[in-house]
C-alpha cells in the first residue's frame, strides 16, 4: 500500500468515526526518511497534521492532474504514430531513389526518376493521407516539425523537373536524407523512441 493509499484510507476512517459537525478533523501520520549520514542509525521522523478537507482537495487535484497527463499521453502517442507513418513513407521514397543507377545519363535514368517523382507527387496531394497527417502535426505544433514541413514543401517544388539528371537525383536524395534525419531526431529526442 502506498503512502497516498494509506493517507486516503486514514482520511476515510477518521471522517466515518467523527460524530460532530466540525469539518476540520486532524490526524497524524509518519513519514520516515533515511538519514543523510550513515553514521546516524536513527531514523528521522516527521509528524505532520493534515485536515481531511485539505487531503480531499489534494486527492481531487491529484486525480485531475492524472486525467490531464492521460490526455497528453494519448495525444503524444498519436503524434508519435503519425511521425512514424511519415518517416516510413519518406524511407520508402529514399529506397526507391537508391535503386536508381547513380550518375547514369539518358532515357532509362530519366524514366525511372520521373516515375518515382510522379509517385511522390501522388502521395503528397492535398487530399491524401500523407498531406492530412502533415497538416495535423503542423496544427498540433509538434516540436521542430516546421523544419520537416519546410523540407517537404521544398521537395514538392523540386519534383516537377522536366529532364531529371544525376544531379537532380542527388539533390532529391539529399532532401530525403535531411527529412529522415530530422524525423528520427524528433522521434528520438521528444518521444524517447528509437526509430
């Protein structure tokens, strides 16, 4: 039984045994602490007096704080899932670009690069799940997510290249690398998760 449970049960017992109308009932409880110096073998005892009203008020505040923390936890858990979704999509795009033969020229390179860019543009349309998830995270003011949003906007503006060459592919891969690094940092630092 925790100290909180003990105080609460003592509070209930005292309030039930009281016959008068006086609400400022006092009871004692002991808190023990280990001495700072190991040479002292005596335990330090501290006696405190608490009124039932103050204990009940503290219990209500404590329960209110727990409810608030539960809401915040649920929100952060959803944000983490959304960030992980975005990271998975960006990792897929990076993997697609990795399959393109680096520093090659000509039609095969252009065709595969244009196809990948087309797939990315399709995923980033404003009515798509990816864009909605990004907008939700922007509205919720996720820490450092404005950088991710800016990088996604920059990526989107670069996807309309008419004749993509090797330099273009490397620039896109660099942007994707920045996105991956930023998302991993946000997840690891603010959500204590290793991606």
